[in-house]
């Protein structure tokens, strides 16, 4: 993990609860691919703004993760 990734991971997504981007990325990597699932896992969206600020950010993270998945090269299979 390079410095840029570390700094990115420290960006707060949910300001009310102080939940950082890396927390969401960890849950997305673990297979939680929905807004409701991420909110439940992290507690985001339950702060004083009711998710008005973090919802678009969470949706962006999900979209980024989905795009990365679709653009990932297929695994190499070695035939003997």
C-alpha cells in the first residue's frame, strides 16, 4: 500500500460518526456491496445529518469498487 492509498483511506466518509474511507473499503472487500449493508456494518447514516452527507460518498465507493471488479484482468490459468 503506497502513501496515496493510506492518505485516501484516512478520509472521513461519514462526518457525523467519524468513519474513515478504509473502514468502508474493508467491508466492500469482504463482500458487502450495498448501501444498506455498509450502513449497517459501519453505523454510517445514523448520525445527526441522517446520511445526507455520507450517502453519496458511500455510493461512489460502491461504484468505484464495482468498476475495479469489472476492469480487473481475468486470472491466468496455466495448462500443463
